[in-house]
C-alpha cells in the first residue's frame, strides 16, 4: 500500500528502540520503516535491521573530523533517497545542526531519557539520582535546532527506588522507552500531535 508514511530511523548503537519501532509498524499502523541509518558501519542496529529486511546505510562521522556540515551532507543523502516522510532518532549520538534539522522540521522525532525539560544532554539517570528526584522517565519530542528542546509528544514516568544506581534506572526507563516511542510514532504518523502520557 502506498499510503503508508515512510520512516527512516537513525541509530548509533544496538538499536533497541529502533527494533521496538520497526516491530510496531505492522498491520493497520499508518507508517512503515524504509531505512535504518547509522553513523558507524559496526553499529549493532544495522545487523538487526538487515535481519528484519529493512534497507540499511551508514555514514561514518569519523573521517569528517569536526566538519559537521560535510558529514550531514552525506548523512542526508540516504534519507532523501529512501523517500522518508518521518525521521526518528533512536539513540543517535551525533548533535545535528540547525541546517540539517531544518530540512525535516515538523517530521523528525527523538527519544530522550529524562522527563524534559529536565536533564537535557547526557548522563540523565545519574543527574536524576543526584537531584534526589522521586520519579524519572523518558520523553519523545519533535527535533528543533536546540538540543532536546522541541515540542513534547509523549512522556513515560518511572518511579525512582531506594538504592537505584544509574544503570538500574536506565534499564527501567528503557522498558518504558520501548512502549512510549512506538505509541508516539503511531499517533504522529496519523497526523495527531496530542502528547502520549504513560503512567
């Protein structure tokens, strides 16, 4: 069917969120995966995507040194070639420039392991514990040129338990990420930006 939205998913690592997204895009889901793209040829997510029959590509960021524009000029090619309607960042660990983000404005999503606007950037689980927070979680948001800053499309909350380490918390948050991101994508692909709130 040609009326499905096409989704490109960008990964840097094992791609566990990518797998959740791909597995959700079946049946009456309004979208289908068209590409999994990584910034390293040895990203584990590429092999998983290939095993699921999805086109894959990689653009290694390392040869570009600090020339983000040149890296992004190559990164964007497979996305354009795939005809993607929606771009999902799923553990993609490169900060994208405003020029790149602007080309997909309003159709690029990211998942972030904190309850934004808290804890933008890295080490979110340790920061939540250091702050003594009673709850933590994850957020799916539209990508804008500002880091971890776009309109919130969904959040899932995870209680912080006594004795939690950052790894404990990360593992429990990841379980929720795998529920939240597919739920948000399904709604977003159907044209609905009402936030998905999981308890």
